[in-house]
C-alpha cells in the first residue's frame, strides 16, 4: 500500500531561535551565534578549537514541568519541547491525560496509530558524563578536602584548593541516571508526554540520525503502518568538563585557524577548517497521511515523496573518497520519488565545513545535478547539532519549498566548486527539494520533498 | 517550626505530584493520601536537595512517611553546615 504523505506540523529548538517562526526568521537573516567555549573546559585540556554555538533554552517555556526537568536529560527535554510545538502546529488539542497527570492525550487521533521515530547521536551522554565524574571524584574530593584542611602544610593549601576545584562534581549521583543516559530516552519521553502508543523507535546513526528518523517515519506512514508519525532528532552536547567537545576536537573535525569567530564556520569555502560544534537542539515534524490530514482540515507545509539510505563500508570517521555510495543514495531517493535528478530544484546539503565532507559532497552534487540545483548548508548558521541536524534541515527544506526562498550559505566567499550555492536571499520557484546527511560510521540518508500546491 | 521551610516543602511536593498546594496537609501520607509513586518520592528528595542545597542520602529518608516527617527532616537538615 502506498499513500501520499505530508508534513502538517513542525517544532524546533536551536542555537539561533526556538519555535519555527522565530527560527525561520533568523535563518533568512543569516543569524548565527558563535562564542568562545566555556572557560572551565580549558582547565582540563588544551583544545585546538575554541569556538562553539551555545544553546539557550528555557525548559518552562517548552512546557517542561519541574519533575520532568529533574528526571530527564536535556536531550529529552529538547525533544519534548520541539514535539509539543510540532503537535500543536499540526492542529491537535493537548488534553491532560488524567487527573494529576503531566502527560497529554490527543483526542482527535487514534494514538495507537501514531508512531514516534526519533534520532540522536549520543543520547544522554551529558548525564552519563556528569554522573561518571561524580562517581569518580566524590570520595577523592572528600579525602583531599579533609587532608587540605586538617593535615596539609599551609604552603600546599593553595595548590590543593586548585586541585579540589578541578575535581568539582555534581552534589549527588542521580537516582535516574540510567533512564537519563539511555539513547532511547528522548523518543520514550515524547511517547509518554503525548500518550502515543504506536511504534516508538530510536535511530542512533550519528549525524544522519535526524534524517533517518524522518525517513523511517515517512515510510511507516506511506506503507500504512501508522497514520501519523512524530519524527525528528534531538541532541545535547554540553558537559561541564568539555569532554564531548574534546572528542570531536582531538579527531580534528572542528573549526580552527579562523580570522574571527563570526567567519570561522564556512562550509564549502576554500578556507573552511572544520565544523562548528553546536551545544545542541531538536527538530520535529508531524508526518501524516494526506487524506487523514485533509479530513481534519490540517494546514500542509510540504509533501514527503522519497527516501533512501546507503552505507559506505569504508571508514568510521571519513567519507569514502569519490562518494560512490552517496551518489547511489541520492539516485535511489530520487527514484523512490519517481523523479529524475533534473527535477530537483534545491538541496539542503550535509555541508559540515570539514575538508573531506565538503569536497566529496560537491563532487557528487556536480555529478548528479550539475550547476542548476540551488545548494545551501543550514550548518553554516547553526553549527553541527549532530543527531538533530537532519530533522532541522528537513524542516528548512520544507519551509524553503513552502515560501519559495531559502537562507544563504553563510561565509561562503570562495566556493570549492562552482555550484549554484545560495549566496543571497532571493525568490525562486522550487518544487522539489532534497535534504541529505552523512554520518560517522558511514551512514548516508536523504529525503525528497515536494511543494504542496 | 519554620513556616518558610514548610511553605517551600509544600510547594515542591505539589509541583512534583501535580496537586494544588491546598490539597497537601501536614499529616498526609505521601504514599497513601497523596498517592506519590516511588519515582515521585525520589524526585521530591532531588528537588529538596536543590531547594535547600543539602545532600539527602536515600538511607536517611526511607522512614519518612508523612509531609510532616519531611518538613521536620528538612528543618534538622538545614541546621547542618552547607556544603562548600
């Protein structure tokens, strides 16, 4: 059974804005937020990259209760916040699921026919690391503090106090740590919060997680396994000691050698030096069978018409040179949509800003599409939100098709290849858009969208 | 009894178990009267740790049954020096 599938709702939390309206407004103004990394991280390591894109979000304004804030990792909090906006934008009424319940139900829909498809690269690594540090340091800190105060020679105390400061940790080992760190916590939290009892699955596919989740949600609706999919990605990459950042930094993947913070992040530019690490974010789409959407009079943002995924089988951390599997994936996604490459008007590229990614990606785009298709990178604005990025970029693709315009590829002064990069805001007439993601491990995924007229 | 402590404990309990503060009485049992689950109760103590900036080990609270037990416990706890 093959059914038409549309996007009827969206929600987003990002470094440049929370909420679809604000986010899109900031995208079209080429907004980015780039600041020095937290100073305390430099107490633990000499970092080569010193910039990131911080995320400011208010759990209360995302509808998160005090109990949820205490029980959930931020990755799940962000997921709930974006899902709530998406569900409300899709026109569903949120009704308390029961007396004293913190959950909602959606009375207009059969909840057993609603699936949750969610992507994350590292799940609750934030909670794992914060509690790991607590586990390791608590007794050492206590013993050293007693020694410093009671037995250490006065001359050593200042140095010991410096060491004690480095051993700072959370006051408690959190009783909910397991349910906070497990990668499926975000999708589970969304299912619990909105009482959705259809399939509920987590895709842990590094930087492609969001695209894979949207793609699988789309397929589930198309094939009639569900009527509605709440699909997206969420990521939270902060920890007190800069541990997660350091992992990407030592791998040599992050921006460095920049003239200024504002110009450091430059996908597809000759002077690119790596990706801008983002603190995190979340993007969620409500994906719905067309007739189901029409029956309830839902506003339709765009139609989802194709999806494909391939695997490089080459390297954990590098794209296979030549991009053979990426090309196969793009062609398969376009075939899945019953289209030809020349039908595609706009590509939201993976566009990280690393030497390897961007070079391979432009070569493949040139081979498959030539110079006609418009190309931009949402990561040139947000930095890399890892498992959230694909879902946020799917949202950007839908908004670009709907509004006939898209954001620029920021800081692109000297393109590495003469493609049709978006370098100024202008009106155009896109009917078909493609959003693609590639991941550590070698996973490639792309979705194809059509403007809904 | 410090009325301010009691007020803050009531507020936390009401937020965690999603009841009006007016529904909470000192003699109410967390489990029987307020129907707080074991997860709710753990969350209440995490929230109390944050609110009063004291560490509350689980083995110190296993015998607390009523709201008054908690208020009394917190009252004693805040007499202890604050961790630096």
